[in-house]
């Protein structure tokens, strides 16, 4: 594996929305009444880590056009995460859980030649400077070359004591120079309603109905996701039946549309009304399930029967299963009971760790044999990499070979985050994953696909950029899967539109095999309830409306045609299993199910069925 953790010198161009008209500081909404958390510019703190490099320069009011003091944050080398280059501006005061915070600042980019639109980015939040680093007003912004004011109101989920409140700005993007001024944070107390305050509206390039990427995506979907089903209707004598009414309806997609689920609904809570509804909605809308936590190493070792019960339940339902995860090769996620002792001993004898990982792979694959269709074999090796530093990069190939021996029929995946998110700017990680997969395959690793987690945050990567990034991996000859998708914005219409466009772009790539949402039901405590497919009352969320309109609407086959003089009727349907029903003029009905593969198929329906 190449040392892609070092800075990637070549930056990709970002297709981004044109900047909104410049706003002076006083063009934004007036400061609401409340307790001002005054910024302390004398304690401004800069940090760079994870390979990032940059510098910080304080700015006077004169430097910022009268917008009060601020700072200039220059990123000279992109880190592996947005927080690898950041500025912390301490705020005077404290925050109670439930308080509504109004935050505002002005920003501009003065040097971002590497971006086609001359734009850059920052991710801002009000944050606890100590563990567990709770945050509020968390937003990623596209920043243009003219001064523009950014503002948002949000409710704090947790209290932050005095002395630990800061307004934090990330600069961990490809080289850029960001200027910030006019910083304001006002605590409005618990009785305020964030919905009553204005929010800086966002969009993304390619959102318009006539965006050029749409026609090309539609053509690819028509070509790669559909095929012709030719039905010939015959009477009991084997003669063609002209004008027979033929209905072709999709029963199950060949493509994996899925969602992550909690094991408790098929284990501890099985049989409850809540579990029954959970399972009903799962079966109704999806053909694939990923288990959030029960297959992770520590959970597997402590309570394997929870995972096994869930897997058996999913298998009984006919669901395809995405296994998450075999190896998470870093200390942060190494949570087995003897993790600390094992890691300490492995410093003198790495073979102890190697054999422990190998035994885990063998154990979980042997016990789940036949129950898991896809495995995330290695997860997040860019950020979680201590195992590789100790054992060597060649261990990636060894883990995949071992996984193939234990799961010969499963799809084996390398899975990682921040490849399609962060406005598509994380070129360092994109190159790292490309090189890791390429080098591991050269060493004999049976990698079938790359998993793009796609936790999109508020940085809405334009669909054209998504397609560009996906295409950069085409030369590897592997499949693609969106494995953990979610997106949160303050604008339901924007969320719905973006989910629909992101899904369309992904589905249009012929290498794409699966699209899995990471948050199913807001009322069942998923990772991010605001990004769930269903609200607490099981009504579709903005994400759900977009997803279901495609899965059950635009990408669903339900066609009725009349047979021609030769008894033939042809329907172009989406790949997958279809129910075909022919109604003869006398009322006789013939029904069959048939798989429609790429390349199409033919079906003969005879009134007097033969084996």
C-alpha cells in the first residue's frame, strides 16, 4: 500500500454552486436578544494534525472591512479529516442542555485557485473543548471570494460548562485561505424555537432540472438497470393468444436497496408490537439489511447469539445481509475485553495480534456461514491504522484472502468514509483508498467492491462530482456499494432533492451494487435520528420520501400491455424478479414469476401449464 497518508499533491476540481451575492455584515438578520457568548480573540488557538499543515493570522477590523476582528486560516497541506486543520475561538459563558444558540459569522476565500468556482469550505460548530466534545450549530459551508454572512440557530443537545465553550472552524480541505470575521454567538435559552430563526439556505451544483448530468444518468440507468422481458401467451392447444392482457410487476430488485437495523428488534424485543412494525416496514421497502453493531468484534465476542438470532431472522425473511465488520484495524475501535493487554504484549510480539485477528475472522465466518451475503472485510484503514503500522500494510491482503477462504461466496468489501462527502474535496483519502485497493489486489487480495459509506453531513457533494469520484476507481475493476448513507440539512426540500439526486447518480453507475441507508426509524434510536428514512410515527422523512419515490416509483416495473397477433408482449423492466400475469379473452389467468437478468429473457405462458 502506497503511503497515501502523506499529502496528495494533485487536487481534484470541485464542481460547486456559484457563490451567492455578497452580503455585508449588517445584511444578515439582526442579532436576537439573549446572552451573548463573547469571543476571546486573545486566546485564539490553531492546531494541525493528521498530516495537515497551515497557519493562523489575527485580523483587525480594518483588515475585515469594518466587520470587527477576525482571523485568516491558511491551509497549506490537506489532512485526512476536516478537523486536521482548525481554529478554536473561546467563548465566554456556558450552555445548558436544551438551550437554543444563534451563531453568525462573515467569511470569504482569498486564495482557492484549485477550485473551478474559486470557492473553499469551512465546517463551523459551537463545541465543548474537552471530552466528549459535544457540539451544536454544526454546519459545513461553501465559501466564495466575496464577504458573505453565515448564520444558523440550533438547540444544544448537551450542557457545556464555562471555560470549555468554543466556536470552532475547520480548514482541513485542499489548500485554501479562509478569512473569518464578525463572529457572534447568542444563547437564547431553552424557550426559543430554532425554527423561528432564519437559516442560511444551501444548494448544490446540478440541482436544476436541466442539469447536464441528468440525461446521461438516465441513459445509463436505461441501459444497465433494465432489460427486455418477452412474454408469449399460448392457449391450451399451444396456439398464440392475440390481445391477451399481460401485466409485468417487479417483485424484488436485483439491486440491493437496504438499511441498517438494530439487532434488538429481532432479539430481545422480538414479538412486541414495535418489533412487528419494524420488521413489517423493513420487508415492505428493502431487500437488504446491515446490522448496526452486533457483528462488530467486541459485540460478537461478548454476545454472539444476539447476532446469530438476528441473522437467522433476516434469513427467514429472505433478506440479503451486509455484514459489518470483520477488521477495524485501529485502537479506537479495538474494544474486545483484553484489548489493552493484547496491544501491550503485541509491541514485543506482533504475532499475538496477528493470530488474534485471524482467529476472529475464522470464528465469525465459520459460525455465520451461509447467513451473510456481503462482508466489510476491512473498515476505515486511513484513520484506524495502528494494526497496519504494527503488522505491515501487507496484512490487508492477508485478511481478504482469509475472508475468501471462510466465505467463498460472499462479496468482500473495503469500506471507508469521507470519499464522496465533504463536498468531494478529500483527495488525500480518495487516493489512499485507490492505492490501498490496487496494492492489495496486486498482492492477491480478492476485493470484490469498495464501500463508500457516504455520511454526507451538510457538505452536499454535487452529483457530477460524485460521479467523477466514482469513475476515478473504474480502472480497478471492482464493484461499488453505498454502505452507510445519510444526510442532514435544515431544509426538508433540499434534503429530499439531494437524496433523490445522489441516489440517481449512484444507481446510474453500472459498477454500483448496493445502496444502504444507515438510519432506519427515528423512533428506534438509530445513529442519527434526523437522517432516518422514517419519522417516529413511521411516516416517510424527507430522506424516505426521496428513497421510496425511486425504489417503488421511478425504478419500479408495473406495466400492462396487450399481446400482438403472435401472442407476444414485450416489457422493458428493471432487473430482478417479476410476477407475470396473462389474462386471456375468456378470463383465464396464468401467473408465473421469472428473473429478469441483464440481457433480458423470454417467458412462455400456456393456459395448460407444463413443467
